[in-house]
């Protein structure tokens, strides 16, 4: 890399001191940084791919600036020609909104605006709770965003099956926010681009090489992966410590890649995730009882006792275990519920939980919304069929504080909150 300062005398080499010695030993030149893929350079130098990618991007940007090819801030950026030129690079694009609405004021309110652009958001819950219904709604609401005259579109990566196009059409026709729009402004199926990832190898290839060009080509603001854990299930069981460490590295790379795409391409990445039952040995299998502080275990403690006791020491020690701490980042077990629900744990475990920006937990109870035994006008009683009650909860997010659970329902028109919030908040 001895020629770098000859080509770019003002280049800030102090930012890449951890890379330059190895690049020098392997005879990597400035021309190599410009012409070769970062992965190829990483194979030669054994350096981190993402660090090399950042270095290559920095060098190319400085070269563009040096020869006058980079657009200045005074030039207009909202024309179609400017957008087409800008899409050739990885610079973030300005959006007309920082959030993608879920098309319901009550649900938008607990998310404090909707699904944030530039972040990786997970929607987790058991089968049949409504994860796909929320994702389908997002695919349509994304098309209400615009940049200049261009309508934004969505990319749907399916790992488990085909997309429910008939359900999309039903929401377009029936949702009150969409049905009243003029035909030229309504979302359409042509604004949803579906990619099938049948196995883990295909999924990795799509995310590494195919997703970013697709985002720029169709001007997408939303990437949906349904679901993120499906292609990991068929893999061999990981029981040995070495295999578990390998899986953790895979999840770390996946999360890092998705965050990078979300930030650099200015899109919202939303993934669906399954859950598994959790047997809680700390206390009981039920959520916390009344009388305890329910915010965070790091700033809470049991009621004070007159004097230290072995029980208090044991309880304090148990609070530092993962089994106790997971109540506060999985979405299950951190509050008292009047509706009976079993404890769940999102798939892919704690390593994956550290890779996402936001987690939204969807819960379901089989208890009836009202008494399941109702009087019969003709005499006697009638058994009322059980109705599944669904709840949404914001577990954590950098732009909003955790929320209480809000009940919602799935109708043919879409997904809607059931009371409990001021609609003006959305």
C-alpha cells in the first residue's frame, strides 16, 4: 500500500492502521482496492471482509471526489436522473418518512410511528398469531411512500412457501386506508417482488450478492424475510461446543449483513421468527407476580428485607442468570398477565437477539373474549366457541420505550387494534 499516499496524499490512513501492514505484506495496491472485490482481497490477506469493504469504498469515494465525479450538495437530488445516478452507488437515499406504517393508529402508537427505516426489526410469535398478516400489510403500506415522483416498493424473501397474493388483494380492496385511494395511488401486487430462498446456501447467496442490486433496481424501502429461522432448522443438530460457536458466528455475520443493508440502502429490514416453549425454573412457569418492579432486572430488586439473608443472596445470584434475564428481551415473562399465556422463547436464541434493533412479540391466548357459556333465550345455556385473543408488545427498540400489550384482531380488511390507545397517537 505504499502507493496509496502517492495517489491520494490526503487520505486518512490513521483510520486503517490495522489493515495497511497486512495489505503491504501481500502486495495489495490501490488499483487492487478499486478493481477487486473485498472478498477476494480478504482471501489473500486474511483480513475482515467488512473492514476491507469500508476501506475500498473510502478509496473509491476519495478518487471520485478528486476527479470531480461526486455530486455536490448544491445540485438537485430529487429528479429522476439524479435518482438513477445515485442508485449506482451505495450512498443512503433520502426518504419522505422514517417509518413504515402498519395502517392502524393504535398499533402505530405502540411502535411510536411504525417500523423504522434503517433498522432490523423482528416480528416473533407462535404459528397462527398473525405474523404474516402484519408483514403483508407492510408490503402494501410501503408503496404509499414516495421519493420525488417514484413510488417505493417492497422485496419479500420467502423461505417457507409462496406469498398469499389473494390475501394481498383482499386487503387492498377492503382496508379503509387503501380502498378509498384513487386507482393511481393504490398499492398493487406489482410493487411486491418475491424471491424464494429454498435453503441456507441460497439464502446466503441472495443476501450477499443479489439483495442490494434488487433494492436499487426496484427502489425498495422494505425487505421482508419470512422467516429468518426456517433455513436453519434442517441443518444438523448443534450440540458440541464447537458447532454452537460456529452457529453463533453465522448468526453474527447474518445480523451484521442485514444491519449494513438497512443502513446503507436506507431500507427497513423486517424478519419473521418462530418461537419455542420455555420451561422457566426461576420461580414458576408463569410471568412475574404483582408487587415486583417490572421494568428491567438490572435496576430492580425484590422488596427490601430487614436484614440480609441467604434467600436474598440466592435470589440476587439467580437474577444474573440467562434464564432470568431472558424475560426482559424475549417478550415473555416480564409482566403480570390476566390472560393466561405460556412462556415462549424466539428461535435462534440469545446470539440472534443481539443482532436485531427491535423485537415485536405477538402473543395468543385461547381464552374467550367473553364468557363461553351464554344463556339460551329458549331456555338453558349455549356453549360459546372459544375465540383466540391476540396481543402485540414492543419488547425493545432504539426509537421507542417498551410498551404494554395491546390486543388486536385480524379481519378480512386487515389488522386492527382493539381499543386501549388513543388513535391520535398514531
